């Protein structure tokens, strides 16, 4: 199984990636939404984890981009919401 984890927070990125690896996932990491979309289109993951704290593009825009592309339309997407994140 393959997952793409996207967060501007390198600590969170590492923590989530480590947890998924322990569950048997091969994990690709992205620090911004554009890179996330590129990785998803290239590797066709079963799971994408998006940090709500992402900006430019925001997590919702990344989700829309994935849903608009035939190869990534069906991917499962999980949003991480942290109390200290500023949604926008």
C-alpha cells in the first residue's frame, strides 16, 4: 500500500509517515500541496493525508485537484486538524 502525507510541519510529517510505515504503507512526503498532487499523480496512492494548516494551495484545493484528475479521483483522503492550525 502507498500513502502520500502532506504537511508544512516537518515534525508532523515525520510522525504521520512513521505511523503509516509501521502499518505497512510505503510513504511519500510532501511539504506543499503542489508536490502532493504531483506525487499522487505519479504513484497513485491508496491514502492521502492532508494537514489543514497547509496554505497556498490549501488542503481543500489539493483535494479538489485530486478529485478533478481521473487517476486520483477515488483516492481516500484524510484531513488532519490541529487545534493550533489557522484554517483559511
